[in-house]
C-alpha cells in the first residue's frame, strides 16, 4: 500500500509540473502574439504638479501597425483611496493609425476640489486596438499644489494641440471623517 501511495503522489507531482509548464508556455506564446500587432505609445508629456481644480493635459503620441487603435484606456491610483474604475476614451477614425494630441483629467467639478491640495495620484494610460492588444502602460505621477503659474506645455512642434477626449475618472479624497468624497468628472 505504501508503494502505491508513493507512486501515485509522484505521478500527481509530475502531472502538476507538466500542467504548470504547459500553462507557462501557452501564456508566453499568447502574450508574445498579443504584442506582435499591439499599439505603441511612442512619447508622452505631462506636468507633475498642478493646482487643484485645473484640467490636467496629458500629451500622447501613439502608432499602431494595423491602424486599428480603438481606445485610450486610463486608471488613476490615489493613496488612501485605491485604483479607480477604468476610463475608455474612444479614438476617432482619423487617429487610428497614428495619433498625436492630449487627453485631459478635469479636477475642478465638485465644490470641494481644493481638498485635493497636496494629494498625489498616478495616472496609468494604455492604448488598446480592436483586436484587444494593449500598448505598454505609461505611468504619470501628479501632485496637487498651490502654484499659480500656467501649466507648462510640451516643446513646440512635438505634439498636435488636438483634444483626444477626457479621462472620465471620478477623483476622490478622504474627508476629516475618513469618508470618501468624490471630485472630478463622473464616469
């Protein structure tokens, strides 16, 4: 009986190893195939500090070998709040092969937007094509301060001054009672 159980356990271990190797190889093949025709964010620009209440412009350049970019996908991670639901900004037909312009995150809606002052967040952006392939993510940090000067713009001629659409994310901060208070555009 001892030999039988020992052999059965070794068979289960071997099957588990084979299954793991198969899943790992299939995942590598799938990920490689998914990225073969994936869009690429070739450059980006955004200020890293902003006055609470201003619209944050994030400039992007992206290309897709298949010419079928569909969405600019974004999430926001805020300390003490977590990660926001996903924002999908549809890419217009004329921008599906190459795009250059900006998306923006509105931080002004809501009567208590100044409570964002000195808070930080990280905006993560991907571009998705019609086949479901994603570009590599771009992470952009932002800190809200009290500065008054105008938001810096990218070097002239680098990006088109084309509005690609809003990042539809509801910014949140913690109030004195530790209740989440929503700020920004409703998704």
